[in-house]
């Protein structure tokens, strides 16, 4: 069972209280972007076995969206953080690299 | 004007805890900046209690204010006063980025009374309801079986619970089944 702490209401919510929102930190391509970039934005998602950054919504709770860093194979949670950010805060990156020294944000963003 | 009635009109069910549909209750959803002095003052004059801390419910008599999310409160007043209270709140918050809406008729309220109340809810919600973890005055939005609800501990043996009116029968049935005599787990 996956348990994430909602950074907005502080509840340690288990999976059934949450709704997954897929990959985090996607750059929205819009007017002026070329077809390749738009296609990438629409359809290409990282699907890593290991560390993943995701969006979650505390659906049966405060209703807010937030971000979570977790391992998709072990369900280990590295931390949750505010949705109002384009990149994970340093504390989250440190928590991940402490356990997975070879992980990097750039590699993750390039993963498919 | 039409005669307002609550969803289950005071239905009760007695098991190892007493489940009662609590009838009509005035409820106002208030969204805005909870740290604003103007909002704090408006809430205090409407409900007679301060803006609650995170995941808490402040109550005094028939009135209460509950923390719903970082930008939302639930203000509870007697049903007869709700229209008045809503317009007074809206007026007091003029010029603020805030919204007060009367949601009384969209909701149903239940009370769960008795020593077994914690267990009745613990069977249905993914919440730690032990005496140490869930104390008087705490408020929690969660799910009850499949329905979205919010509940708080009014005093040591009384929970109050709100849900959507359309789900009132489902919630009542789920609570009644959970409180069925002989189904006590005896853990909490």
C-alpha cells in the first residue's frame, strides 16, 4: 500500500484517498511549438523502473494537487512537495540521491 | 416558501453505536485567504469561534467552523440563520478574494454516538482513529466506504459526519452495517 503525506493538509493518506495524475514536471507545448515538440508533450511519458516524479491529487481529502517522488518498484517514497513548482526542491533531490546516488533529474526527464 | 426537510428526516439506527441523521444544519462553504485579518474577523462574528488550525474544528454550542483545506472553511450555524449568516459573511468580505456559499441543502449530517463510534468509522475509512491519534476537536476529510465525507470528534464519544445529500442513504446504510451488534472488533 502506497502512503503519501499530503503537503497541504499534512494527512498521511493511503492510496485509496488519492488519485494519480501521471508524470510530473511536463512542459506544456502550445502556440508556436513545432509538431514534434507538441507530439512529445501529448504522448511521450517517462515510464521508469525506479525513481519517478509524479502528480497526485488528494481527491478524498483537501482536494489539492501535489507532487511525489517515489520508487515505482519498491514503493519507497522519497518525499512529497508543493505543486507550485517546475522542478523538485533541493531537499527532495537530496533525499533521492542519498538512496540512489546515480539518479539524476536530467536523465529522468529524458527517459521514455 | 417550501418546507425544508433533511435527507433522511432524522432516521436512526442503534447498534453498538447510535447512528442518527442529525436533521437540518446550516452550512456555509467559505473560500479565501485564511490568514487574512478581515476573513478571521468575519468568521468570528458569524460563528463565534476563531478560524481553526489545520485539520481542526472549533465549535461553540450550535455553531462551528471546520478546516477543509488551506483555502477553505466550513462554517456551521443553525439552519434558520444560514441565509442571513451567508449574506453577512459575503458583505464582510467585500473586496477580498473570497466566496461564501450556502450549501446546507446539498449536505446531510450524521452523529455517531457511543463508545463504539471510533470503531464504526475505522471499519469504513482509511484513518487512524485510535484514542491517541484522533482527539477531540480533530477534523478529517476522507472517504467512508465509497463516499466522500468529513467527520470530527465533538466530544470523547460523539462524532459528527457530513456527506453529500445524494449519498445520505448509502452513508447511513454503511454506518448502520458497520455498527451491527456482534461485529465489534474490539481493537480501538
